[in-house]
C-alpha cells in the first residue's frame, strides 16, 4: 500500500479533522524515528498514519480499539509487523511490544498530543513557538494535557532514547508538517 492509498483509506474511515491531524502527526514522528534508527520510513510511516483507523467505530469501546484496526489492515495485506504495531499501541490489551516499531508507535501516540497542547497555549498557536525546554517544563506539570500519558511517553527509554531526545525528535517532525496541521 502506498502512502497516498493509506491516506485515502484513513479519510474513508475517520471523519474527525483533529483525528486525521493526529494521525498525520504520529506518521511524521514515526518517519523521523525510523530515520533516526535506520529503519524503513515508509513502513513506520504507514503504522503511524493508520494506527487509529478504527477509532470512529471503537471510541466508545476501548477494548475493541486497535484490534479492529489491525484486523482491517491485515485483510488489506499490510505487512504483519505494521499490523502488530497497530494492535499493540493500545495499552488496554496488555500485549507485549516486541519490535522497535511497536515501542515507537506506543510512545509516539500520546507524545503528539502533548506537543499540540503545548503549541496551543502559546499566543501564536504555532509549533514554531515552542522548543524542547518548554516541552520538558510542560511535561512536568501533571495538570497540563492530562490525556498525554506521561508513563507511556517515557517508555521511549525502551527504544534507548532519553525523554529530552524523544521530545526533540517529535517536535522536529511535527514542525516539518506544521502547515498540514494548521499549527
């Protein structure tokens, strides 16, 4: 599946503009991490772009989320490692994160929410208005962006990345698509 085909598939299954923007952000960060680790950017990008493809159908049933998406992607013939990464990104299933891609997708998902929230509290409401130091400060404020699970974000250490480095790679990736995200 090409990236363009994946994007069309995503738009067919997700109707919420912010959820599509979230998917684009996760894709960008996954591509940046793949480049950092010398992995397949296209494959990692597909995992990021499609990780929440079932969310409109499963948002009220967190125990189905990511299982339905993984099933759909398997039926469409996506690589097994992409399907598995999508399945295990939802911590509700308690499935082991085996590969570097699994670990990256798991920690990247909430990271993008933290970064967006940090940009939105700045007067400019732009990703260019924030830096890693600001993200670290906001990360330490438990009341800020409560939905961005800090424990999951800090699982970046499973990839051998320190939090500061992970924040930097994520921010750089998202700044690269700021126009698409409207930030």
